[in-house]
């Protein structure tokens, strides 16, 4: 399905031309991201692992400008999949979720970007600010909070994410 959507957008075959095709693609990807993130909270181990794999495909297709306003929601969903005390948790799900979390951080924070405008239809309405600094600060706050989580999987993923953000930004002091 994602390949078909990409083909549609690349060809501008939607009624209204390429701009309309891009809006359809943005809306569809936003819906899919929202639904896949929602599935990560309390679903069966098979659906959770599949959801993490599908989220990886979606994240790999989108640029930083589209991902950045959605990064906190995605990170929270991935942390939810890292809960290791659950009966439904599977080691592959934990691994896939942690890998996707780190890959998203690398994609969104490897290069310095100017503040993103809310004028684009792809920006998330729930994110009041889309600068890398504000998103980084929100992520650090979330990951720091999760360091006291009862689940070792969530704690380990949070530590890895904080370490990755520190390496990417050189702004957060992680002492080894």
C-alpha cells in the first residue's frame, strides 16, 4: 500500500495534480502513523511487532520536516512496545522498537535545521513548536522520566535514546 501511495504522489495522478497528491499522501501517512502508534499500546505481541515494522517503513519514507512534529508521539509508542513485564512482550518487538526509536532520533537530529513552519499541511496540530531544540527538550524530558520505569526494557531504551541524543547534539552532558 505504501508503495502504491508513493507512486501516486510521484506521478501526481490524483485529481488536482501533484499538490493534491502530496496532500493525500500526507493525510494518509499521518493517519497510518497515528493508528500504528495507537496499536503499540496494549496490543498482542504479533500485532505489536508488525506495527513496529510498518512504522519503520513509514519513517524511512518521510523527511525530517514531516517526522519532527510527530517524533514525540512516535517515541512514546516505541517506549510502550519496550515494556518487558507484559505477557505479550516479545524480544523481537523490544528490539525492533528500540532500533526504530534510535533510527528516528538519528534521522531527525543528525543535522541542524531551521524552525519548521506550521503553514504546511503535514505539520501536526498537537505540536506547538517544531524546532529541533523544542522537540529534543521534550524527548529528553520524556526519556528522563522513563528512567524510573518499572520495566527494564523501557529504562534501557530510554538510556539508549538519551545517549543517542547526547551524541547527536553535543548539548546534553552524559558522563561515562
